[in-house]
């Protein structure tokens, strides 16, 4: 954030994935946070500066014939060493850090012998940091302002010493451009690349999350579909097997021939149940080639209602099937939804109203196709209406919503139960309607 002195304060946050190698290495040994890592960097640069100056004074200057007084050397060593100290603030207050580095460089220029230039590493690091943290235009303005400071210091020092001020000013001008401005440009390029890498990582992570969410949604949808199919098949066939087994149990002593027929029927129904379960479980495996699996067939639809009614009658139920209107072809998923709703309704009637007569009415109107399953209570029996919301009712509601149909269920005035599924032929959005509105729509469809 900006401060009153024009510098920029940056929060001490964890190192991002695209940080430099030094930061990553320090983080691995437990030095985390920008301030702590920059303190380590400042100490390393300071030690490197001391070693370099000692080697410079003891080896290079003596070999070249340069003479540096003890006082002058002490000032140079102190100023050059202290120049690394502001690097502690380089990512907390980069502008202030650069200003302190430039101030130390002025002292170094004023204390250096003619034709000798000391410094460089802290200046490059400070300029580079400004380029990485500030916008490009501001970074160039800040580092560009540091160049004339060194030029003025060198010019003044040369004039006081009676040396060539123009040559000294030119040397410090070009060295300042390299150490400050060029370093800032390099820092800006590195920062741009880091932001690009971080953006790629974010996009990759977002794609992974999106793919995971899509996969999870597909799995949930498939599980719901499997649960509906398993419930529809198991509830219908197994309820019939239980009823027939009870009849065989009563007939096995009094009427062995009828019991034998009932046993044969149970065996046939068991095979049909097994075939249906194989069809459902088959979707969990890899899709076979055409002709490889005889059970890879489309689910039944309205055309299979006759077989469904025959099965119910064989179990002792009284079921009537009525078709009205001109039949028309429905989408496969809608066709299967009508069949499953009829199948589940018959299973519920057999379970909750044994012996009650059931009437199935299919009406093809001009605007809608409807399926009504109506059962009245058996003579002397209790009302068949039930408010229980089991898996069957939930499955019917999900199927209706899936195909854009309206499902209406409820008790009749006589104590029976009524299921009405209405599918608009033009696929208007499904809505929740009352019993009276559904009955009106059903009447209109029958007249069409």
C-alpha cells in the first residue's frame, strides 16, 4: 500500500509457487515470509561485499599501483557493507530500499579514489525488486530518478578533486542506467512471466476442479438413474413373486397342479427379473459392441403396457387398460418414463391395496399425452390413499421432471389413489398443479 513517504508497503505473505529459487530454498529450510528471507539475502550480500572489497584492496589495487588511505578504505568498506542492509526492506518498502541504496552509493562515490568505482550488487538487486513489484511506468520513473543522483555525486567529486568531470559523469550515467533501469526492466519481465505462470496454474487448477465437479455431477445423476431403475424393476417383479409365492404356499397341499403352475410362473418371473437387472448393471461396464450382449436393449415404453397388465392380472389383480386418442411416437426417455410410472403405480396398488381394481388410462391429445392410474379400495377394505413418500414416489417425480412432464398424485374422494402423468407435446416447462387443474387438462386431452 502507498505510504506518506511515497514508498510501497507489501504484506509479509507466504512465497508464491512461482517465487525465485533462493526463496524456495529458504522456505525448504524453514525460513518463510518475505522479511525473514530478505534479511538472509542482505546478510549474504553484505558478506560477499566485504570479501570482494578485501580482495580488491589487497590484490587488485596493489597490483595496479592504486593507493587507498586507511581512512578512505574504512569509509568505503563501511559504506559498501551498509549498502546491503536496506535489502531487508526490498519487498516490504521497495522504493525506500532503493533510496537508501542510492544514498549509500553517494557516500561510496565521494569516498572512492579517481578512476575507481565500487558497488553494484545491492544496486542491481534494489532496481530489480522495484521492477518486479511496481507497475512498469512507475518502476522506470523511480529507477530513472536514481541515475542522475549518482551522476551529480560523481560530477561534484570530480570537480572538487580537479579531475575530468565530464568523463566521470558519463561513466556513472551509463553504469546507473545498467544497474538501475535495466535491472528494473529485467525485474518487470520476470514478474510478468511469474504472473503468467501463476495464471496458468490457476487455470489448470480451475479446469481440474471443473472436471471433478462435472464428473461428480455425472456420477450422482447416474446413481440416481440406477436407483430409479433398480427400484422400478425390483419392486415390480419381486412384489409379484412374493404374492405368487404366498399363493403357491396355500395351494401346495390342496391343489398341487395349481401350485406347480405357480412355481413355473415364479421361475419365469425370476428369469425376467434377472434379465432386467442384467440390463441395468450392464451400464456399469464398458459398452459392448453391437450384437455382443443380447440384454443391451432399449427400456420398455407405452407399447409394453399390455405385457405389464398381463403380468399384473396373472398375479390376481384386476387391471383394465384403456387407450384414447391417436397414438403418437414419443421420445425414448419420455416413453420409458410413462412405462416406469405405470409399473411403479401397479406395484404400489398391489402393496397398499391388495384386491383393489386398477384402471390405467392412456390419452393422446392434441396438446398433451397423459397417463392415469386409478385404483379404488377393495370391497370392505381400508382406504388405499397413502402419504408415504418412498423411493417409488421420489423416482416417479424425478422421471417426470427429467422429461418436462407434470406428475400429480393424491387420494380420491372414495379413498383410492390416483397417479396422473401429463407431458405437453410442445415441451412447455413442467409445473406443479392442483388436482382440479390436472383433471381439467386430462379431460381436454381425452376430447382431443
